[in-house]
C-alpha cells in the first residue's frame, strides 16, 4: 500500500473506532427497563417524606433512577430498594406500599425505615422470585401476611415486627427453603405455629402477639440460635422441643402458660440469655454441670426443691416467686460477695436459711433479695417494689412445706379399704379421688389438691362412715354440703384455708390457723 493509500484509509479506520467506542458506551450505561421505571414512579407516588425528612429530594425522574437515593441497579434492572434515611432517629416515610412493587422482577432486597407506612402488604410481592430480604418494621402495616409469600423460594429474611398485623402465620411460610430470619414480634397475630422446614433457620422472634397452642416436638430445625416466643398464650410442655435445639444462644419463653418440667439439658447449651419466667413450669431444677449462662430467669413458676449450687456461676439469677425450700448453698454467698453474682433474687419462696454475716458488705454492683421466705433475712437489702414489705412468710405457710416431698396425683384403682390414710404435708395435686371416700380417717390437708370435693364424701361423712376428713390448706374450690347439715359428733371435718368460703362451720385443729379462706392471689396461681 502506498503512502497516499494510507492517508486515505486513516479517516475510515478512525471513524470505525469511534463508532465501536460509542456503541460500547451505550451498552455499558444501559437505560433502565421501562417496567422498572414505571414501577418506581408508582412507588414514589404512594410514599412521602415525613416532615423533617428529605429522602425523596434526589428522586427526579428526568435523570437516571439508578442514581436515586436507596435505589441499586444491576445493568437495566433494580435489584434493591432501601427506602428512607437509615440514620438512627431520622424521620421516616408515610404512605403505602404500592402493588407496582411486583413489577421489579429482579428485586432482591426491599427495606423501609421506621415511619408511618400503612395499609396491607400487596399480594404482588409474591411475584418477586429473586427476593431475599423483605424488611418493613416499626410502621403501621395492617391486615394479614399473604399466604402467597410461599412463592418466595429465595427469601432469607422476613422482618415485619412492630406493626399491626392480624391473622395467623401462614402454614406455607414454614415451607420456605432458604428462610434464616423470621421476625414478626409486636403484632396481633393469632393461631398456632407452622412447622418450619428450612435447615438454614437461625432466628425466630414472635414475641408480643396472641399466638396460642402447644409446640410440636419437631416444629423447629436444630439450626435455631435465637428463639423468642415471649408474651403469647402458648401452652403445654416444652421439654421435647428444647432438648433438640442444642445450638441456641438466646431463649425467651416468658409470659406464656407453658407447663411441665424444665429439661436439665438446656443448662448445658451455649445460651447467654435464658428467660422462662411467668409460666406454669414445675418440678426441680437440677443442671448437669456448672451453668455458664449469664442471665437465667425462672421466676413466677411452680418450681420446688433445693437451690442447685450449679446455678451459682450465673451472673443474674432470678428464682423468686417459686416453691424452693431448704438452705441456700454457701457458694452463692461467696460469689455474691466477690461480685461474680450481680443479681440474686430469691424472694417469695420457702427457703429456711442462708449463711451470710449480718455485717457483710454486699458490693454496690450486686443485688440480693431474700424477703418473704421461711426465715428472717440475716442482712437488710434493697428489694424490688413487687417483693412487698413483709420480711418473712407466716409460720402457718412454712409448716406446709415441712415433711416429705411426695408430689403428683392420687388415683387409687379401686375403692380403698384402709382405715386410716395420712397423706398430709406433701406436694400432692389434682382432684380428690372418690375412691378415698371409704377411708375412715383421711388426712389430705396441706397439699395442693384442687377442684370440687366429690359428693360421696359428704354422704359418708353425714352417715358417720367417715370419722375424720381433713382437707384444710389446699386449693379446693367447693363442696356440696347444706349449711344447716348436722355433722355427727363422732366425725370431724376441716375445710379451712382453701379457695372457697367453708359452707359449714366446723372445729379444726389449732395448726389450721384462723384464716377461713386463701388469699385470691394464691388461688389464681393454681387455676388451670
């Protein structure tokens, strides 16, 4: 090629190069998909800044929406919407979530900051097949959680906490295979829980709802690390559920109506915070090893027996308002005085002693409360207001807890022919069996019997078949006997200190005391 040919070819090559470069530039800064563009416009129209917020100032649709605050794109598609100023305390947004959100087909993340978002969750959210995070907490969403969320097979985190949602948790939600965080706390959800199948599920927070029913043994996978069901209406035992979840580091089942024993295995789990307070748990508490959990709250239950020394390594221990008896182990005093224990609440039990020098100085960082036990507290300490002002339990209540520790129901198979049966001063509960009505001298006093006294006892008492029927100091709620009925001189009946007003005046032993009826507060504890 000659020199003149080269000079003629150069402009042509330069033009081609510029054309290729221009095409490359167009491809690399692709225009947003029209469907996504229209969806963003609809979403913007349905939302507004709360006074003091300027989040939407950058949303000028004459410019590239991918440069808007909170909008993140990949090529020509919106992949994330984080709406609102995430700075702590910043004003939020108001309005509603527009159904057009379902048109953002590549959306993987959707978040709205706390504010005043109202209305229902659009069903169209279920069209977002790539959605992994959906978080709209601390707003005013209402209605139910769409059952169609089951179509979100990639969803990992669902946080709808602190809203006004109603209805049940959709059964289909439990089948989501990738779900790892489910946070629905502080709503008005009702019904029972679904089975959760995701082996990635680590956090379930359902506290402060109106959920009910019992917990099926396998309703949660073993992957759970954080579980909060506090402030609901759950019932039934939990031992078969909890023993499987040995990776948990946080457990809160407080303020429900759970029953049964507390499995000793859970004290060996890597739990930092354990709250089982304000339930109906009963039985002894006997951890297998020294407990390393920082906070253990077992208060307001029906637990009994001695206080285990294995609990002395707990930093904050709440055992108050139970039925614990005996001496407080010396190791608790040692760890309290060296400030290893910060909180030791033992008030409202039936403890009989603690070896602590009356002049001992409890560290300012530690709290001890011993009020209302079967002893005079050897040291004066500051207790919470709910502990009341009485330092010691009445002697009559403390006598109830002496003697044997038999517990459970009494259900003979046949009519009992034994002349004298004395089961007094134990921890027996349930109804009084009619099979015992043939016993000549029956002592069931100072136990936990509940319900109505069967009519057959009255018949046999009035015809002098029963000579002694001691039922005082239980939690019985009634006996059908005519107030004018004449009890034979050879028979003795005592009904004092139950959850009823005795319908007949009878002569009771001195130990029964002078109170005719139990305080209502005690009777409420034993209902159900």
